[in-house]
C-alpha cells in the first residue's frame, strides 16, 4: 500500500469513526481497567488451581503470556521505549560508570526483594521439595538461587531497555540537529 492510499484510507476511517481526544482517553482507560481485571482473574485462578487442585492453569498462563507479548509488540511498533522503575524510582539512563553502578544496585535491590518473597512463599507453601533436613539451609539455598536468577533477569532486561531508550534518544537528537 503506497503512502497516498494509506493517507486516503486513514482520512476515510477517521471521518467515519471520529473520536476526540477525551473519548479516546476514556476508551483507553476502560481497556486498561479490563486488562487489569483479566490479569487479577488469571493470577487468582493460577493460585487457586495450584493450591486447591494441585493443577497447572495452562490457559491462564498462556493468556498472561500473550498479554505481555501483545503489549510489547504494540509498544515496539509505536516506538515507546520506557525506562523501568524499581521501588518507584526510574533507572538512571546515563552511560557513565556511576549511572551503571546505580542501575546495578537497583537490580540487586529488586532481586533481593523478589528472592525474599519467593523464599517466604516457599517456606509457607512448600513449592520445592526439601533438599536438606534444615529449613534454614533450604531457605538460604532458595534465596541464593532466586537472587542470582532474578538479578540476571533484571540486569539483562533493564540494560536492554536502557540501551534501546538511549539509542532512540540519540536518533531523535540526530534528527533534530539535521537541518537538511
């Protein structure tokens, strides 16, 4: 489809289904609320089936996975490069050593929080079989393993997002400075 036919289609579509900014915002807010309800339902169903029935809620897991994929694809398509936040603080996107160390400390703090939560849930619900006869040793092993996994996951995803964000800002700056 060439540019002219795309513009003609867009104009025809917007004339037929015109919505002002307020209507568009209300629709987006409604869709976000519906998505939130769907996420809460899926998580509740996964927990219920896991604890009460000892089953895996495959359909709900697939739905959550698809929601993440669709959101990611739409953000990528619209060039929305968000910088992750940890504990309500936005990651420092600088490229110097101090900024990178700040990000690493945020990843480590998030990984510690996740590992502690996982370990507490494992002690309460006994997700994994006991490796040793000591609950304390098992908790330490769980915490250590989850700390490493969560830190690696946070580091890889966080640095990837920061890199994409910085590249996009550089591209915008180059376009702005290019007066040709």
